C-alpha cells in the first residue's frame, strides 16, 4: 500500500516537474503566433519623370486574386509617402495611376467600377488622397494583363500639368466614367454593365437627398470617321444614357447632355483596345 502511494506521489511530482520545465522554463506551452508568409514581390517599383528617377527599388504592390484592396507592406507605404511628398513639392505635376487585372478576373463585380483594374487604381488613389493630394491632380487608367499572375499590378506616371494628349479621366462618384462594352463601334445604343446599374441606383438615392444638384452626361467617341459625325455620335450616346436613367432608374433631377466627340481621348486611338475605351460616357454631378 505504501509502495503504491509512493509511486502515485512520484508520478504527480514528475508530471509537475515536466510541466514546469517545458512551460515555465522553456516557454513551449504558450500559444504560437501563426506565421503568415508574405507573398514574393519584385523590388523594382520606380517613379520617374522623363529621365529623372524620383523613387526606385521599392516593393511592387500586391493584390489577392479577385480583390481590389491592396495588401500593403512598409515598402509600399514608404513609396506612397514619397509620391505624396513629391506631388506636394511640385504643384505643376500630375499623377497617372494604372491598375491591372487578369482575364480570369474580368467578370468579377466591383461596385460601380467597370473592372478590377480601375478599382485597384482607385484604391491606391484613396491612399494618396488621405495624404493630401487633390483628386484633380490624379487620373486613373487600367490595363488587362496577360498570363495568370500579376507581377506589376500598379504603375505610376508623373505628367506635366500642361500635358493634354490624353484626357485626365477620374472614376469618382461625382465624376464617373463608363467605357468598354457600354457602346459598340459606331453605335449609340447604351448597353450598361452591372457596374453602371449599381452606380445608377446610387445616383437615384443621391438626387433624392440632394434635389438641388444636377447631372451632366458627356458622350465620347473614337477617332474613326469625320469629326462632325463623331460630335453627333457622342451627343447621341449621352442622350441614350440619359434615356436609360429616366426609363429604367426613374431619376427625376435635371439631366444635361453634351458631346466631346473624338476630342478628349483617354487612350491611344491606334489600337482597338484604346478605341474601345474612348467610346464612353462621363457622368458629372454639379
């Protein structure tokens, strides 16, 4: 009996001793933090104006598949801070942000944006706006990348404030642009995607709360055809978009229509992809 009792005491002591050594001395019983490996990023992100390199050798931005918001690291944040500092010191400069997306991401809905490329560029723009850069000094663009991986999902370009070869296109609620499949070549038929319907519903709510505001719709074309014809075609596109809002959305605010025709391209007219972007309508709340 005493032997059994002694063995029991020894077992309890041994268990306590093991716990004390492993947990209290070695600290091996504490919860281990989950280690999340950062995605591999190229360290070749640069910003330059002409031949002048302003920032270089920063980490590329990273976006998860199908996601518009970036996963920022300290290098990304430092890069954005460097852009903000440069823009504040150089008020004669503008910034163009181009976001990329993959073919496999083409049909992913992203609110009122036509595609993930624009949404990603806009997410970066919001970071810079929070750092004090006025939105009228930032324009956005997008690019459909090839392959199955984005190695350089965001690119930046510094432009002189007088550069007017391409229009400074914004994608904000009060100055929103819809491109691509909304208009086919030489057609004024407005065939909106889900992104526009999402935006239009928001417009209806906005104007119900702000009846003193008005909306101007501006139609644009590519450069194929005579300038006078494109001027009329741009106006017909604006009218078509207006008719859609009145008939399908029920917006009752004042809606004006204008045309820029071929005069304000947002992309190069030498390629079909560029011409497709230029066939667009711009919605401006005033």
